[in-house]
């Protein structure tokens, strides 16, 4: 194992996941849903806390792993989360409530993000998470930036897409779209961006202009 790989493994292993998160992660593995890694989840929790987030929206609920991390950082926030899998959302709801979330602050919207997002209010959220349909990541990030307040942050887990983005010979649509997204935001004056190599990558974009 290389020094970098050892560092990455250490960064994952040092995260102490609460029991409710560990159960949600285990259930995700059983159903073949790719959850954010512990290190990425911890970073998301820190960003939610630093933002003093009161409004969070997720594109892609999964089984609730990322949502649990976000709510750990911002326990008084209202979380809105969108996913096409209703059964997965119900499990996530139960996990949120078990973690102490107030029921009235948990809003689950079933449906395809491409159909739901145009109806969401712009400039209304402190943290936006884009973690669904990698082939639509550019479209979803555009929506995410519209939904984020000035000073709000858009987070994109899996931004290195299984190690394929860094390899220019990988030209599948997902790798190409993530590569295009990363290139475009690195020179954008509308956001301040950073790419963390933790887990499968975490792109962070804080909106500075509308």
C-alpha cells in the first residue's frame, strides 16, 4: 500500500460512526446502494455545522447515510431529500427520526430529480447535496447552484467517480461529465470550489454570486 493510500485509509478508519449511521450503511450495502464514505460524511457534517445550516436539500436520499451526517452537523436544520426509491426513503426517514430529527423538519419527496427540482424555490438552502444519476450531474449541479443561497454550499460526492475521472483515457459519460464539471467550476467566478480526494472524491462549491 502506498503512502497516499495509507493516508486515505487512515482518514476513513479514524471516523467513529454512530450506531444509526453504521446500520444505515450496512443496509445500503445489502441493497447495493453506494453511500458516501465515512471520511466524506464527516466532511459534509463539518460543512453543515460551519454553515449553521437551517435548510438542507439532498438530490439522492439513498438509505439516509449522507442525511444523517448532515443532520449531525446541523441538528436544527430542515432537510428536504429527493429520491425515486420510496422504500429507501422510508428507511431513511426512520433513521433520521431515530437519530433525533424533528418529524416536521424531515421532508421526503418521491420522484425523479429532473422533474422535482424545477419546482423547488431558488436561493432557499444553505447546503445542497448532489448524489444521484451521475449521467445528469451537470444538470443537477446547475439546479443546486440555483437553489443555494449566497454563501451556501453545493456538495457533490463521488466527484472522482470510482477513480475514472483522473484517468484521461476513461471516456464513459459519467467520467467525462464529472471531468467537465470539475474543469468548469475551477475557473468559475460564481463559486469558490475545492476538490477533496477523500473517499470517491467530494467537490465543494460555495456560491458567492447569483
